[in-house]
């Protein structure tokens, strides 16, 4: 596929030696959507917000879905390495001294999970809000204890009750160290999501 250009937003932060955050927004979103969350979770960290290249009615997404909302796995698999290369190049451009932690919501969390599984050397860890498994089968690569935090909503009408469990199991089988929280909330990110994310992220940033 032709190489798309990912628009992005970068905030240097106050701690250049901290773990950088790469932010992947949800459907109908933009590169700035998760900046407020990231500021609350880890205000001093360098932050790179990336915009998906699939235009939607309300913004952008990172990959296409079918009309029945199933993930278009072929499209996702084709776009993941392009995004991985963009993230690597952009992190080098901004002189990141450490591998980033990916923070993804919904559509962006599914793409982040795809990058975790296919490009594990690109990241130090991931925080996935309202994700599901990006692939039905393979690829699986050794994640060697990579820390992954998953936070799902028990009242999320966009996800089935098993979506998060399937992904958590898949990541564990690939060798990740997965912490999975199920909150009594819906699809949107809440203050409690941010508090849990901050608690889990801080050990990585010190």
C-alpha cells in the first residue's frame, strides 16, 4: 500500500529522560485527543500524539472495519508496519532516549496491540483502554515480560464481555506481563482509568 503520512503532535515535557508516551486515539479522533489524559497520567513525560490515516465522519482512525464492525485484519496488518516505521523515525527525530510506552484508546488501542504483537522491540510497554484482539490468528512473537496494562469497561456496549480476556490471554501467551482491570464503566475513559494508568506507569518512568 502507498505509504501514508501520519500527522502528529509533539510535547517535549519537562523530563527528557523519562519514558516517552506515544498516544493513539480512538475512532473519529485526532492526534491531540489523548494529550489531556497523558498530562494527568504523567505530566513530565515527552508525548507524541499520532493521527490515524483513515478518514472518518468525525475525524480519523488507524484502520478500516467492515460494515458489521469487525476488524479488517488485512487492512490492519498492512498499516501496522507503516505506522511502526513512522513512530521509530519520529522518535529518533525528537531524540527520545528510551523506548516509548504506547497509550491507546479503542481503535488506537487495537492498533497498539497489533504493534505490540508484531513489533515488540519498538516499545517499553503499553496501556490499552477498551481494546480487543487485532488478529484472529498470528502473529505471535516473544514479548519477554513486556508490561501491558489493559483497562476495560464492564458496561461497554461496543465490546463483548470476552474481548478483553481474549486479548489478555493472547498477550500472556506471547510472553507479556499483563495487568487487566475491569471497571464498572462504559466505553469512554474515566478519571478512574487515568488514576490506574498513572499508578502503573510511574514505576516505568523512574
